C-alpha cells in the first residue's frame, strides 16, 4: 500500500519552508504518523507490516530581486533566433531545445553567460543528476550553482511573462542539503536502531521490490546502498543454512520460493 500526504509541500510553496505555518503542518503530520503507528500495534500488524516514511524532495526558501540577482537568459540570447522549445521558469533548473543547426551557437552563448549559471549538453551533464542517459532529457540543460550560503535563490527565465508567487521551491542541485529528504523505516524485516549512511532516493525502489519479493523494472537504483538495512535470517536446514535478506512473510516461504525471489548469499 502507498499513501501520499500532500503536505508540507503545499504550504511550503505558499508560505516558505521556514515559517510558522509549515511548522504547524509538520506537527499535524507527526500526529498522523503517530496514529498510523498506534493502529499498526492495535491490529497486531507490528510483526507483519514493513513501513517506509520518506519524501520525494526537500525545499528551500525562494527570494526575488532586489534580495537576489536574477539571471535572465533573454539578456544573453535571442530566443526567436535560437530556441525551438524551452522549459524555463523561476527556480533552479531549466531545459532548452535549440533550433536545428543552432545547437552549438546556443550552447556557446550561454556557456559563460553568468558566473553562477551552469549550462551543459545532454551527454555532459553531471552524473549525480542522473539526467544524461535519460531518453526524455532535452539537448541543453541549465541550473544555478551552489554559490550562495544564505539560501538566496538565483532565478532564470525567458522573455515570457511569468507569474511566480512561490516562497519555497525545490528542483535545485540534489547535492544541496536543502534538497535532501528523510528516510525512516520499521517493521519485521528492518533492523532496529540502525543508522544508515545518506543515500539517493533512487535506491529506495529496489529496496521495496526486494522486501516485496518482486522483480524491479529498469531503474537507476542499487541495493548496494540499502543492503544493510534489512535483517538477515537463517534459511531452513534444507537450504544448507545460507543467509538471505528476508521479505514478508518469510516464515511461510519455502526454500524454492526464497531462492526465486532473492539472490541467496
């Protein structure tokens, strides 16, 4: 079962992530999670149900001029001459498709346009973004670097009129601490009081598939970053006492089923 809570994203965008309004929403979510934990115990599911609590992104405070310098790409290029399609807005990231034959000209015009603007061709995009090999990625992508330490966000956009009212936003460099999120997990197949090293959210999907005993679809994640989270349990004697990372409900699985669902170690 998957349950999504839309807050505190909504109030974070509208009011900002460091406001009293967002703190109140987080307190409400905390009570909701408390209710969930109580319900699990009440219905005797504590030893049967694995729970993962996480989010799809973080959030940072957005400020506009005169508090920050805005990067207007229209100051450096003429969109009607060079650009076929663009996804540009306030925020930390933008994508541009040049007109046919204008790829290199557009790239060179933006490459050194601003000291805090990073522009890359698709194949050159930094590995930690996981964009370069995505078939949906466009020809050129740009983002603001992590030059500021005061959470003052550089924004960039084209010549279009854009109404932007967000006081908090995400989509910036995923190495920025404000873009990080939480990961909490508990249940019969997770170790207790185990503190994992930080890892990218893309690695949660293969972990979930392993716990459920299903084959994952193609993805960028790896079990190498989460393999120490699940408990290790002894296999039945007929399996020569090999160990595997358990799935729910492991007491009911026979040796053949276990080996089909996991890589026996």
